[in-house]
C-alpha cells in the first residue's frame, strides 16, 4: 500500500490485513484476490452517489453517469452468463437470495433446498435467517455412503412435498450439480427453479462448469468468489422474472445501490469475458483436483472422494482433529481455511469434523501444479503432526517461499 493518508489507526489495520493476505496462502473457498482494476473502482467518487431506482428512472438527480455504469454492468452480466435479464444491485449473495425469494414466492410458501448441514447455505432456509423465518423450507441432503446428491431421491421428495420453489446450489459441495435434472424435477412437480451459483459463478463464466442459466427461472450469485470481483451479489433471470426481481431488490429489500461496487462488478465481468479467465477457471479446477489427490494420497479423507469444482471438504476426524483444531494448526503455519461440517457430522458447527479448502485465491496469485503438490504435502504433514514444532517450522518456511514467489497482484490482470 502507498503512504497512508493520515495517522488514523484504521490505516495500520488495513496495512496489517494486506500484509496478512500477502503472507498467507488463502484457501477459504469463498475468497479470492481481485485485480488492481477492480480494487481501484471501489475507491472512487461513485461511492458518494445516491441512485435509488434503475437507469433512466432514479429518485435523485445527477445520475446520468452512474446510469451508464449500471447499464454497461447489466449488459456485461447478460453477455457473460447468457441470460435475458440481470439485476446488478444486490449488496450481497444473501440479499440477492432475499430479492429472488420475494420475487418468486408469497410468505409461507413451501421451498425445497439443500440442507445447510450437508453443504447448503444460511439463506436457503436456516430457521434464524430471513428465508427460514418467512417461508416453509424443507431440506434435501447427500447420501450417507456416497456423500453425493441422489437426483432420484430428490425427485421423490419433491413429488411428495410439492414445493412452490425448488432451490439448487451450495456453499460446500464439491461435485458438479446437475441443473438439468433439477429443472426436470421442478417441471414434474410444478415448482419454479432457483439456483444460487455463488460459489461456482466464475467456473460457469469460464465455461468449466455447466451453467444453470438455461434451466432456472432465477439464478443468484455473489461476485467475489470464483468470479473474482468485488464483494456483492447479482441476479440473472428470464425476461418474465425481471420486473419482479427489480422491484423486490429495490425498493423490496434494499435502498440505494452501491454504484462504486457496480462499477467494480462491471470491470470484473469484463475480465471474466476475456480468454485469460477461461484459462484461470480451468486452472482453479485442475488445481483443486490435484490438491485433493495429494491430500488423499497423504492419508486424508476427501468427502465424496474428490472434487469437480474449486473446493473440497476434508474429513479431519480420521487424523484425530476437529475442524476447528485443523483450522487453527493450519493458521499457525500461515495457511488459511475454515472449519466446516461434513455430511452427517456428529460435531457441532463451531467444532465440525472437516475443513473446507478452495483453490480460487491461490490460483489467482499464480500457484500451479507443482505448488499444489507441495502445498498439499505440507497440509498433510501439519495435520498428521499438529503438535510437532519442527514440522510447523519447516512448513512455515515453505509457505514463505511460496508467498514470496507468488505475490498477490503480480499475476492478476490489472
Ligand atoms: N460465507 C460464504 C462461504 O464461505 O461460502 C457463503 O456466504
């Protein structure tokens, strides 16, 4: 970072966090490192502008330039995801989901979505979340043996429940989701289909994961995970749905849009449409596969036996650790990940039996195949000898070598 503009301690905290990111290997599957251009757009005069409404129909004056920003962002979202319509205003993934649920349902309507305990998301019906408070959510999960979604079982459950909405999408599922099968189930039971592709949006944009867009009524996402944009949400949908989506986003559940973030989303979407992003998406997926193999060969159990996307769940109970302990020992060697429930976990969420690992961020800083093998072996070493100070010391040096060889914004387009 350049010289801080004042001696406000906040700048010190920001510098500390910047340094932490630089010196750690970031394996939290929902995080990424944005380009300098995305980063720059967030710190612009657009943050000062109020623009309630939509381009051409705002409640305040002076919106002519931010109108252009939002129009271009919308057009880019439609082009990247091949959708008929887009709303780029949601402040977050959860707010995108709130807007979509409000557009598709009446309060109290029945929904069938993936269980949080098996990899779903809080905004897919957790009893303390808006979704669970205002709608009647039911959950499907993965099979105990295979740890995979069984589409026949989901079909049977949906036909019995007859939900008004079927939801697909997850925050901790490492396998390809069959959106076509979800659409066919929705059609069979007379439900609408909503897909939350927050985690895989970048893989879909890169063409390395099947897209839900041709199959779903509404698709929500975040822009900051594999899509590598600023923090925020985004909704793509059919022409039939956009009027309701717009109205439930603003004034339904938000006030003024964050125009600086929409500018940054537009830049991220341009980057996602460039050939280099296809290469990036393919590398994220390849890196995840290699890392999963290395961990598996090193004696760790990967939930469902592997990964088809950017993430994997590692069952650390087999090495005598809880997920919380594994997160902690890896943190001590500058490898950041998060504890995570595994399917049918017997531990509470704050302990958990697993960790979730993703390759989006380390791939952005340029780590490739040899580094995945090296990192995977280091993770195995630490998790299998969590109290061995000499192992920790050796791995810390290895991480230092990697982080120094691959600085964060050296390889991301800027
Ligand atoms: N917190 C995000 C994740 O880690 O998957 C989901 O909102």
